[in-house]
C-alpha cells in the first residue's frame, strides 16, 4: 500500500502524491465511502494517476464522478480513458458541454497551428451538469459549486469548508488563466469572479496549476488591477471592451484637428 499524502484532511493532489509534475493539478476528494476527482489532465498520465489511486488502497469502484473544471485540453483530454478505467460519470458546467461533446479543438486549445500545437481530442460525453449553487455530496463531505466565468464561459470552482478549489481563476504568482477571444474569455466576467473570491472567507486556494497557497487578498487585488487595465488595451484585442486611444483619435479627426507633434 502506498502512503497517502493528504494536503488537507480528505484532500490529495496527485502531483504531490506522485512526487513529480504530472500536468494540471488533479484533486482527489476522499469522502470515506467514496471519492471524486477534480480534473484528470492529459491522456498520457491517466493510467499512472489511476494506478496511484489503486496503490493508495482506494476502491476504484467507489469513484463518484470525474469533474471537468472547464473545457481545456490540458484538463480533459484523458476523461474518456479515466471513465473507462474507473467506470464512473463525467460532470461539467453546461457551457462546457458543447466543446467537450464535439471535441472542439479551437475552443479547448487543442489546436493552435501558429505554435505547432495539435492535441488529439476525442469527443467526451457529459453525464452530469453542475450549476452555480449545486451541492455535491461525496461520502461524508459536501462541495458547493461555484460558476466563476472569465477564463472560459464554463469555469467551475468548488468550496469545501475553508478550502476553495479555484480552477484557473488565480495562481500564487497573481497570474490568471489565459485570456483569449477564441477561448470564449471575458475580462469583465473574470473581474467579477476575482472580486467574488476576494470577498469570500476561504483560507486556502487550490488552483488548477501550480502550488496550493494560503489566500492573500494582495495576490487577488494585483490581478484585479491588472485585468481592469486590460479592458482598455489593444493588446487584448476583442477581449478588451474598448480602446480609449482610438476614441480620442476619432474625436480629433472629426473635429478637423491635425496632429500636434510639438517641438523636436
């Protein structure tokens, strides 16, 4: 039997358990009589993850569900294989269902030709829809479902006691999940989601990438301040809500004012 490395009571993260980086953070919630997994990652690590779970003396048949926090390839490519091995159901937010069930490579970041990324993404049937305010019971435990969009329309987070499984909303270095129009990102929604987290009473944040950390509102505020600026910057293309420079330029042109370059 392999010793279980609990991060917190009832919570195992599979990268920490393996002692090496497997990919995205995969959280096992141990409810005693049953367990569930939050995310699963790429296909090529699924069998190792399932074998680790078996070696920790979990009964594989007691896996209640596999949850996709959102429809990004690095989080979900292994879902079909994991469902096959664990004989369980797959859950996601309704707004993640279409890209998952159609195997949409663009929306899920499985295909980015300019960067040479082409990840096979078989369609995945979603058995359960998780919505804002739902409660997931797993053995003796309860997880409250959050729907904090921004990174993707269907992003999910989960509150369990003083722990918040925050998905790709915020990382320890104050970075956030990728913002991209093809991805369905929304900066205004992202800001609302971050503001929700900053108002919450969670003590620890458990993100989908990188280290788990004690919540520090300075980390969140730094991201909020940065994303607030992003809304008005051409750098972020159609994810920006406006570009003040162009509005100012249009007003000058309409008023017949020529550029004033000043003195050299």
